C-alpha cells in the first residue's frame, strides 16, 4: 500500500523552515532548488501571511466566526488564550499517543 506520512510540528517549522519544506517536497518526489525553497519560505513568512490576511481577509464560510484571526502572533504558546479545559481534554484524548511520540507533554489522565 502506498502511504506517505510526515509530521511537521510548528516548532520545527519555525526553527528550520527551509529544511522542513525541502523534506516535504522530497517526500512527494519534487526536488526543488535551494533558491525556490528560500523564495517559498520568504513569501510564506509570518509577516507576509499576516499582511495578506489583513489586506484580503479570510474566506467567508457559513457559520464561521467572521472576527476570527488566523495569523495571531506566530508564537507556539498561544493555545491557553483560545482553548478551555474541555478543548484540551478532547485533544489529549484523540491525539495523546502521537503527541507523546513527538515529545509533547500530555497529562497522565486524559
């Protein structure tokens, strides 16, 4: 069975976006030049993405919160501002095994 699996964490992507993007391209059989990778990383920087969201907004979806901001601050620790205890319990219940495999701290009782 053909299956491609790759997990890209936010922290890894922030730390080394060029290498992670090159790895993803390679997984799909696409070998990009260093120049192309660097261009893609620069164009998709947090600053550019936030500017585009501010300029063009987000796609309008029926029932969606139209005040939602996707590009908040670019920090990995913002979850506590947006998720409550029930949200975290759901996340831990559904993804705790995978999260632990990748070094995320998960409470013992989920």
